[in-house]
């Protein structure tokens, strides 16, 4: 059938370029392998030239494929399933770009794109290590290309192509019997509602650059084992290790900030399995950076450096399997659902795991190792201990995170408990104590050995200052986080001291130990950032306060959600509500043009009247076939705190019409009327009343029924419906008890003792929301610490690169022939 309006050329070109990328990466891998193993220099150069040409071809193909996918999405070519499934016409340009990495194919392509760019840089800079290192990276490119290939070989699907046509995905759908089916496809499915945040435009590219960058220290470590030049690569690779550590850490914390702005769990870190899956490789990578520095300075820890860098990349691949296999889709909001590629994902881990570990084990005894143990008063000893602590903490997090996979494989039912945070926090709080203290004191130690007296003398002042500040913060800051018991509170205080100690000691070392030379102080700056971040984590977590406590009329979120109901304040539209430190008013709401997002305006006013500000949390209609809505928070930022709000419920979420009816009943004074959440008592009937709702005029005849409304929680409220006759016309003024969903009307006088009232119960009678408001004190320290830590990584990287230049120039000078010049003969 000839279909009308389809644009098949971009897809065909995209398919061709994917195949070209695969073929070019295979050629590059073979050529670089031959170059690395060549016996003759000319042979090595020839193969290297072929490898370069092939890899550049691969890189250009990947860049072009990425551009074609973006073109298809921007043009709304819904004949392609990727564009149909991940975008729609309502998306702004930045979210159309983010649509690329919502799916598995696009995220693999993003990863491949970064590999390509890093490889092009290595071609220019790796020098003697180019061939073995690029062999590894080219092999990774082969694996990545197969992930977006989308071919069947003997009924076995290899990869998933982003250029699949929608009519092939839904081949049996009747719509495709019509040649002009595209005229009936008005819009796409859209982008997942949780990803429609500007941080999702920049967080995934940065995070995937971090993922991709871990292959560089891995490739150098493999190259060293392969070429039996075990320690020759460490100085060349150190800038790359530092870059990888900084960019991966930045990507992880960008994800934390996205969670803070977009997820409603009320924070930036929830020990989510996918958060953990990215954190574990970073911890081991940082451990490897420290042992790499130790080796460059002393010759110790080379074996550990190899192992840590190999483990880092393998765990990146394992985390890829975890997040993409579908095994975590029930436990994480970040995880992809299964896509039928599990065998390929497992193979991806396997093809790197087996050769790299085999090579490491086979060469282990040949890796240079100093038999003499480090002095306990040496810098290298405690740096290694710190690296070991990082590694062990990563193992703990990795095993706990992998429980769903372990249960699936072995049929077990291990679980970390209902409170997911506590099992991690109770271990990691002590890790924070150890790392904080080690980060504080290690800078003051020298390599090889340190004089004890001098060491303790230098540490005395920073230690005293840190103790004074931490005690002051704990006592006058009222840090009393005893949610997990007194023992955990003690650990909090210890961790607070260790974090402050890190900041003070490293800042002091920049001033005293390095004489204020900031260019060489990258490590200390990173440590200061790490300490500040820990202080922010501890204070913002331990002092987090729920401002929206609702003891009067808590919403019912179910028997197991009593606490959640109490922590959500019920706000009726236009009703100013007491919220402890603030008055809160639900002013209005507005729906976007496409009807997918509803913004709510909440006016906050402090009790002292000094500040008033609006907040705009929103609800976004779920996409991808899901029912209901998801909530996006809003926050008011101060230098020392954030006011963080999100909506748990709104009458706008109800899509059914109000079908509740009034029911009539005759009552006399003293009678009781029951409703679903309490009862009403008719206290009295007032003749010719005067109220805010009714101003009597001459000739009017009116009565008002005075009801006491008693809720299930024994809260007493009032309802006062009116009836009056004016100019022979009867008028009714109903009264509503919004918090109870009650509307009461006085319809007529039945007899000399009874009146007829009409009562209606409806949750949709007046718009209301359930609002949760949190206060995070000093949360900016978390983000400030992150920025400083990344700056420290960059400073160290730049310095290491500058130190490598004289070495490279000296090596180049030694290769040049020396020209002998005759000395001038003296006149004497």
C-alpha cells in the first residue's frame, strides 16, 4: 500500500548511518588493536591511521543520527513511533529535545555521542596510549551501535531502532488499512509528565557524559595491563579521572535538584534504586582517584587503582542493566520499563566483565607492589583507608539496591523494610563521620612519614574551631533529630562535627599549608565543598519541618496513611487558613491551553505581616496511558531556608460530575441529623435575623435555623441557612460547611413546630486542595557544596594537565637529534 504523507527518507538515512556507525566502529577497533600489537613502528602508524579514519567516520555518523532523530521529533513526523511515543505538539523546543533521551534508544545514542566526542579528544591527546585506549573505546562503540540497530537475526532481535515506523509497531491496527492514516493521527503520546522540567533538559546529558567518561580511566587501566606498562598510564590518565569524578558527581546532584523540584517525596535524595545505581560507581571512582594520586606520589596502591577503575565502569554497565531491564520499574520513578533487550543488556555487562577481570587477575602478581606497608603517620596510608571506606560503602549500597534482582534470580524475598531511608542512613551516617574526619586530617600528613608533634600542632587550631562551631550548631541550632532513636542522634552530632571539621581543616590548609596558592588547592577546595554539602545534608534533613500540620480536619488518605493526612492542610478556595507560622490562601487555579497542566496560586502570609508571597505548584495530567495526575512542587528560596510546597489532592483531579442530591427532612428544635462525618443539632430558630448574608428590608418576613455541626473529630462548627419572603416571593440562602462538604438549605416551615431542611453532601461543592508545606533550613549548603566540589575537581584537572605539558615537551626534546656545533676558538 502506498501511504500518503509519510516522510521515509530521514528514517532510511538514519538506518544507513546506524549501520555505517557499527561497521566503522568494528574497523576502528580492529585497526587500533593491530596498531597496539604491531611489532614495527611503520606498521603501527599505518594501522593507527586506519583506526582514526574509521573512528572519525563512526563519530560523524552518530552525530548525524542524533540530528536526524531531533529533526523527526521537531517536525512531528508521527509516522515514526519514536516521535509519536515520546513527544507531542504541546511541548516547547527544550522538551522536544528532552524527548530524545526519554526512550532507551535515545539515551543509548546520547551515551554513544559522548563516547564519540571523548574519543576524538583522545585521538589528539593520548599519544603513545592512543592505540590500546581507543581499542577499548571503539569496542564500546560496537556494543552501543548494536543497541540501536533494530535488526532480526534468526528471529533474534538485536537492538531497538529509533526509526521504526508507527505502522510497523502497531501492524494489526485497523487505522493502517487507510493510506491516509496520518491525517487521523493528530498528536503524539507526549513526554512523561515527570520529565517536563527544565532540569531534565540538562541533567541527562551531563549524567550520561559522566557515565561515558568512566570508560577513559577504565581504558587506560586495561591498556596498562594489556601492554604490561602497569604504572606508565596513571599520570596521563589522572586529568581524565578527575574530569570523570567531577562531571559524574555534578550529574548525580543535578538529578537530586530535579527530584527536589519535580518529585513530591519532599526532598532531594530518597535512596531511590536508580539514584543509588549512579552513586555506587561514583564512590568507587573517587576511591580510585585517591589511590591513583597515592601511586603517582609514592608507588603504593597501583593494584587498587586498577581494580577501582575497572570496577567503576563495570558498575556503570550494571547500573545500566538495572535501570533498563525493567527489574526496578516497581521501585523507582526513574527506571525504564522492560523493552525485550534484557539478554543484550546482560551480554553488554558480560563482554566487559569477563575479559577485564580475567586480565586483571592474570596480571595481578606482575603489577608493581611495594611490600613494605605504609607508615600510619603517612598521607598515603589514610588516603588508602578512606578509599577502602568509600569502596565498602558502595558495596553496601549496591547490594541493598540489587535486592529486587537478587530476589528475582534466587526466588528470595529479601527487603530493606518499609522505611527505605533508615537502613541506608544508619550505615552511611557513620561513613560520613569517618570520611569527614579523614578528609580533614589527611591533608596535614606528608607522604612517607610525618613528625607527630608537628602534625598535632598544625591540627590543634582547626580541631578547636570545628569543635566550638559544631557544638554551637548542635546546641543553639536545636539539632535533635531523634526519629531513629538516641543512638542515631549521637551519630548526627558526630557527623556534623566531622563535616564542619572537613571545611575548617581544609580551608586552614589552603591558608597555612599552601600559603594561599589557590591554583594548587583543587583537592582542598573539593574537600571544602564535600564538607559543606554534608553540613547541608545533615541540617536540612534533621531540621526539616512540616508547616502544614492539620489536626482540625485531616483528609482521609486511608488507614495506613494517617500521618500523611495530618501533614496535608485542607485549603478551600478563597478561604484564608491558619497554618501556624503562616496564613495560606488558595486563590485561584488556571489550566494550560492544552488542558494537561493546572497551576494553583497559593498566597502565603507570615503571621507577623512582614512578608507575603505567592507560590505556584501544579498538577500535570499523566501521560503514557496512566490515569490521574502527578504533582510538581514550587518553592520559595531564602538564603537560609526553602519553603517547599506541593499538592497531594485537588477537586480538579475529579473528572466525574457531581451527582449528589439534596435530601429533605422535617426537624424541630433539639433534633439531631446525622451525616457521613458527624451530626447536626438544631439549636434554635431565629425570626427576622440580621447577618452578613442577609439585610432585612421593611415588609420582609424571615427565619434562620441555627445548627451546631459536630464532626467525627468532635470539632464544633456552625450552619445557618435562611428563608425570607419579600414582595410575595420566597428566597432561600443556603449555608455551606466547606470542610465537611455540607450544604444546608431551609426550604419551608412545615408546621408550628417543624421546619423542612434540605441537606446535601458533596466533595465537589467547593474547590479545595490538600497542600503539603515543608521547610528545609540551610538547604542551599547542599548545592553550594556540590558546586565547590566540582570546581575543586576542575581545578585539580587543570593543574594536572599543566604539569603534564613539561613532561611531554621533555620527551619530545629527547626524540629530536642533537646537532653538534663547533665551539669558537679563542683568540689566545
